[in-house]
């Protein structure tokens, strides 16, 4: 058996936040009938909705916090990247400066050596000019070339002699050896034995005679 309630009986018990426009119209004209379970069901749905909304709000706040943290880390990494790029540029500039300094030092050393050589030539009383120097250098070059040719010829001659000696030795080793004949003893008749032979003959003679 269902109970019919008038709007005056329902309105004080039901908060307006759980009534939609249709419910309010029905209660206002007295045509609505509400069972005793309608209000708790709507109340539970409202609580569930509020819990879900609260969880979504907490999740959004956590995501926003993580996003802000990542953005801060990204800014820090960008600062570090810019700092490293600056360091690399400074190192490259320093390396270029050192390279240029080494080149300048090398050029200065060459100029100093050339200046010292020219000064030595001017102070040398035996110097006969650049033409004579060129002739001297050419003569030395020819002498060096001649000495190199002679050394190569001597090395070839020694190599040829060594090869010929090795070939002769190999030929001697491969040549057939003549057969050796036994050496016959020579007769000693009519000759006086000497040294050990005399002693052996005497001992044999004594042995044949026997004791005296």
C-alpha cells in the first residue's frame, strides 16, 4: 500500500538540491507520490558523485603539481645546457688562441734562425756570396749522389759474391763422393823399426824365447 504525501509533508524533509524541476512541479500540484526509499537513494547518489568529484579534483591537483615539477626540471636542464654550450665555446676559443700562439712562436723561431744565419754569413770573412754557396751546395749534392751510387754498387757486388759462394758450396755438397779404398800396410823389411815399434818387437822376441 503506497502512501500519498502532500507537498507540505515532503518539502520540509527533502532538501531542494535533491529535487529537479519535474519533482518540484509534481510536489507543487500534489500529484507526486514518494516511497520511503526515494530519498536515501538520491542521497547515496549525491554522496557518490561528490566522492568522484573530490577524487577527480585531487587527481587534477596532483597532475598539475607533477607538471609544474617537470617544467621546473626542464628549465633547470635548459640552464645547464646553455651553460655547457658557453663552456664549449670558451674552450674552443682558448684552443684557437693556443694554436695561433704556437704558430706565431714557430714563425718567430724560423725568423730568428734565418736572421742568425744571415748575420753569421756577414761576419764570416771566407764567405764568397750566395752564388758560391749555391755552387757549394750543388757540389755537395752531387758528391752525396755519387757516394750513394757507389754504396749501392758495392752492396750489389757483395750480394753477388755471397750468392756465388753459396751456390758453389751447395754444388760441392750435392756432388757424388769418390769411393775410398782400404790402405794396405807397407812392408818394413830391411828397415829398422823406430820408437814404439822397436819396443813391441823386443817384447815379442822375449816372449818367444821364454824365461832364461
